[in-house]
C-alpha cells in the first residue's frame, strides 16, 4: 500500500444503509450516497450488489445486472473524490463563520470552484456572478488556471470579457442592473456560453482531485 494518490483505483465496494464505501488501492475509503449507484442497485439484495465490476481503468464501478455498461462507471472515483474535496472546503467555510477570506488558499479555491460548478450547471454563469459577486469570479478564474482546466477557463474568461465591463461599470449598483443591461444578442451569447460551460466543466471532475487531492478517507457512519 503506497501513499495516498488522487484517483486511485477501486479495490472493494461496501454497502451501508444509505451510502456506498468505495475502498481504494492506496488504502483510503471514499463515500457516495447510495442513490449514485442508481435505483436498480438500491433495490438489489446484498448478493446481487456484490456482483460489481470495475471499468477498464479501475476507477469506475458498474453493476451489469442493472444494465450498467458505462465506460466511466455508474459510480466513479473521480466524481466521489471531487465531491469529498468540495465538502471538506465547505465544512472549513462553515467553521470560519462563512467568511471565505479566512480560508486557507486551497479551500478558498475549492469553494469558488464548487460555487462555479453548482451555479454554472443549475442556473448559469450569470447566476454564479449574481450569487457570489465579482471577487468570486476572479478567485474562480485563478483556481481554473491553477488546475489547468483550460476549457472551463476559456469559457469563464469569455463570459467575463462580456459581462465584466458591465458589472464593473460605475453605472451599475446591483446585480439587477447587470441583468437589465443584458438583452438581445448579448443574452443569446450568454446562453451559448452556458451550454459550452456544461460540456467544458466535465474536465474539473479530474482536474480538481489531481490539483487539490487526495481527499481524506470517509469517516465512519
């Protein structure tokens, strides 16, 4: 057993009442909600659940009896590891009374990336700006450079080249002013950037653990 390494292959899978523990070859165990394996696996008995197989790279797990054949796996180490790192950073943010300026540089970057991913997927890049402000955009841009997430960085830079001059204008007082200044062709362009972001941000699933991992082992339930 060597040193902890982000994205280590799977060595075993253990089911608990509400979560799955994925044991890794580096000795760590990472936890994912049972729902991540899909409803068919959730309904299986213990014997059926034990018939899992790893993907070709050893970092994903499928249950063939559930019809799962994904190259990445129904449950994937990179996804679990990224989620665990985000959760660690958010726990630190809570401990710091939700004041991001008190965070370690590593956790500050992770919080910005989590906010970018959460809002980018659920409401778009403009929602990310509206919820967290200009400073968060700049922190996210720096974190994307640090992680070498080139595709996501390109999209966010382009977004900011469009929206930044508006948001930083002396005529703008609130995020509502930004929203009102965006219409027509500009609104269409932002919609296109959101669609590009949804594809580009998939690279973060690996880039985040490689840069900021490995995540700590899951605590006992």
